[in-house]
C-alpha cells in the first residue's frame, strides 16, 4: 500500500491518499482528507501536480486501515479516459459528477452541458440537490485539477439530485 501526498499547483493544501492506479494523465487515489479517514476516490490531473511525496506516518495510517479491516481497491468498473469521458462516465453511474479547477476552495457538482475539445459547461447542482438555473460558467478542460466521487458528501449530493430529478417527472 502506497500512501502519498500530492502538491497541486497554486493550492495551499496537499491532497493525500492511497495510490490505486495511474495512467499518463491521471492518478487515482482513495482520498485521506484527515489523519485516519478514508473518504471517496479522487482523480488528480498530473498536469497540475508539482510535487509527489511519501507520507511520513504512512505505516501508521496503513496499520489503522488494516485494523479497521478496510479493503482499499479500485472502484468497480472505473476506466481512465480524457476529462470529458470521465465526467460522462460518472454522470452515467451516479447522475452527476464533482470536480475542482484552479480555485482550491470551490467544488462544482453538475451534469455535463455543452462541450468541445477545450471547454465545457455544466448544469450546476446546488447543495439541496436542485439545479441552479442562473449558473452559466464555462470551464477550461485544461484547468481541471481533481475529479472526485463516492465521498460521503458526493453521495449525499448525488442522492439529493437524483431524488429531485425523479420527483420532477
């Protein structure tokens, strides 16, 4: 089990996680948001990682994971792809997706709107599970730093959104 820190360009706080897999563009981790917590999966865009290092107390974290009897493994049916393909895959599986761009403090939840090779728009999902009809930001694909899924908060937004969507019909 390899536990690493990832310093992301222009972000103050590093991402920490158990390394699960990687390809030429992305690193897939089981996220460790604090001490001994495991919460969801995170894809880190390699173009925005300025430093990658081993976590100092990784043997203790690994021992806690073992004592909790948590099996850390790749999410079922996950496949790497380009940014749009990953977002589409997550939207198909969960009804929505979550990502961060260059602004560390902002998380975006949504469904895919229009897109091309350089940019995309989303139908932004608010924290109550409804769509923000006034949201009209366009995101540059190259700016995406992380894509996350199956965290407790992501699952909550996904449930709320899918509930709201189902009750609208």
